[in-house]
C-alpha cells in the first residue's frame, strides 16, 4: 500500500485498465496524465473530479476508429478476443460437438450457430465457430456488414428494416420500435433452429439494445446455449444476468463479465501494446515527454479532461 501511494503520487503518466477509485484519484499529482477505460458516458462525477484535480484524462474507449488509430484501439482488440472466447465458452457448455462427423456409428450433424451483430466481436465469433466446423448464420442491421459475413463462409440473414446505418465509430445506429419488432420476428426463427446463439450488439455510449426477448428464448431448443456479450452494458438478452449463467426452459443464458479475461494472457498483451502504441505515437524523443497535441484528431477524440477543464465536446458542460 505504501509503494502504491508512492507510485501514484510520483507518476507523470499512469496507465491502467479500469477507471480509478476515489482514493487513487486523490493520490495523483497535479497535471498527471491518466490513461484507462473510463466509461465517460456513465461516470459524470469521475470526469468532474478528474478535471478539478487537474488531471489530463485519456479514455481508451474513445480512441477513434480510424486507420491511423487502429494500433491503439483497445476496444477492438478486446472485442476480438471476446468474440473468440464466447464461442469457446459455448462449445464447452453445449452437450454436442461443433463439426459434422461421418462415422461407422452414424452421421453427426454440425452445430448450428447464430451470431447477432457483425462488428469486431461478432466477426471473430463467426470465424471461430466456422473453424470449429459449425454451420453459421449471422445478422447485422448494417448493410455494409454483409460482405464481411459472407467472406467468412457464414450465411447473412437479411431483414428488410428500411433505412439503417452506422455511426462514425462503426456501431449500428439505434433502431425504431417498429424496426426492432420486425427484426425480432425473423430472428426468432433462427434462434429456434440454433444450438448456440451469440449476441454482440452494442450502441456506443448507450445501453445495449434488447434483441432476444423471453419469447425468443422460449422458442429455443432445450440444451441450447445463449452467450450475451453485451451483458455488462444492459444486455441483448432478456433475463441475462451479469456475472452469472442462468437457465430458462432448458436454455443456458451465459452472462460472463469481462469475457476477454477468459484469455487473460492475450488480453493483457494486446492491451499493453495498445497503450505502448499510444505513448509512442505522441512521444517526443528529444524532450522525452508525452505530448498532448490538442489539435490532433486522436487526442481530440480520446482526451476527456485537461488543464482543469472537461475538454471533450461530448461531455463538456454547455
């Protein structure tokens, strides 16, 4: 504890995974740079406190999704691992094998996997399930996702929802109530046929959309498995519980928190590389200082507080 206090109070730059607790924030020196996931949309008080403390706070989830910033994009690197781990978790929990097998004792049909959401996590889930030999269907509200799904050998489920799209961060835009109901009607059929359903749908900075209703879970086969990767941000599945596996009508609903921690070694290596790349990008080799270039698009995207103020336009008080 003594060393912890010493490190915090002496550090010009503090790198960590999660947001700081109040006691840690009080230890930071004035003008320190703090880099971590901050959950800024839901942590208004923390942001205010960091500004009052004169801390320059960089939020890793706010790193722009651009070609130049890819190497620092911790959200994507962790989502990639979450998609993989979700499939491995489902394969371990379901009472059947994933690949088709033709044996003297008979033919075993491949496991049917339905992936909802074809972002970074969803695409990795599709790829992993295909490598294990499963028959994979996938759905995303964004038309641009179709080619990505098909390129991985999965079937893209098409639903005519009218006008849809994606945000500048690559997330699906929120659907209307009518669009959601239409989407659920089609997805209910695919859920009923699936052995494994994996949901990955997120709305950046907002609660995850409810996609799989209790009615849809009830339509699934007993013994099937549902993995909700959005459980920590509200959940895509009605009845999913963060940190627990629950059962409804013989269907397992898995709500593991921090799914990337299932592959902790790789999660740590990838996150540390993201942090290193951020530091390296803005490191002045002559002064041996991390330079907060306030006119840079990456810094503008992820810097929340600086010089005693909330500087990010999404959180600055109007």
